[in-house]
């Protein structure tokens, strides 16, 4: 039986993940016997925080048994550098994938989808924010991703493109934590990926950001060098960039590469 498990780690956390093989027992019919089907290969997918919304559907699409570890892209690269186990790495941008490839941690990267940013406010918009320029008001509690992670790098580009002088009350290590500040009411507004806004549903309200489509993030998948299942990992990367997976990406608000 295939199964999926999701582990969400804060960016500063170090990964200690051990995946045990699933045992199974069968009752044999003595009057007739047949060869049992091969067990699904267990693969660990280290995915950027923004890809956590895909976990369940991706597990259903893949022929393999998938375990998911979701965190900021920079944290995942560091975890791989520290020897964390994994089979496939999905970065939220090309920069961190390039870092992983140059460090000899990942090979055969492939762009599989793109994403873009929106402004979110809590349900009811208590701060009365109508446009991104309201974010410059000193009484607005704005939260952004740290510039060292993909969502923060794009937020910085958008701020510059819109001539904004922003003073966030906090900088988060991944987009999930950034969104969480708005959902819980700790922040009045935040820049997040449109896919995260969609996943939050009616817990947030969305305001468009001018020039957002000019600064898309490319999601890139690659095979972890140390994988014990290189062929299966490569097949999963190919699946992510295929027509077969296009509807999965679209369902969650991404633009598929295929």
C-alpha cells in the first residue's frame, strides 16, 4: 500500500529523517498461487515550503511511495549539505537549485512550474488596506519573507519595481510562516505566493501586486546525488515536468512548465 507522510520543518531546523521500510504479510491460497506485485519504491521529496500544497495529490499521481519534507529552499540546501537523506529536491527558485548543483548535491535540474506573488490581508481586512502603497503607513504590520529565501528575494524585487519603502515588523524563513502570521492576525498584510493565498481560502483576502507577473518564480526539481534510487528519482522529476502533472500544478494555482 502506498502512503505519504509530510514533515514541515522551520528553516533553522536541521533535518533528522529516517524512513523505515514497510513490512507486509499476505495469506497464501494453497489451492492457487500468484506472484506478489513489486512493492513501491519509497522516495523522500525535499520540497520548498510553497510546494506543500501538492503533497497529497503528487503522492496519488506517482507510482512510488512518497515522503515529503517541506521547508524553505535555503534550509533544504543546507540540510542536503549536512548529509540529510533525500531523493528529489524541489526548489522554489533557480538560484537555490544552482547552489545545490554547484555544491554537488543535486543533478539534472528541470523547471517544472512557475509561481507569482500577491498581497494577502486577514479576513475582513481590519487594517483597511486597499493597495500596496498603504503598506508604507507606519501603523501597518507588514510581514515579509527574508531576502535569503526565494519568496523574500521576489518581495524585494517587487518593492523596488513599485518604488515602495517598506518596514516589515518581521522577516520569516519561509512562505508558510509568512502566511501564518496573517491567518492568525499577527500581521495586517504579507507578500506570499498566489498558490499559498489560494490554499488559505477564505482565511485571507487577496490584493494584486503591480508587476507581479514580471517576477515569476521558477520551481526547479532535480535528483539528489546521494539517492539510492536514481532511476525512480529521475522518473519522478520527469513526471513533475510532464503533461500528466500539468493539471496538478494548475489545480493549486501554479503555471505548469509542460
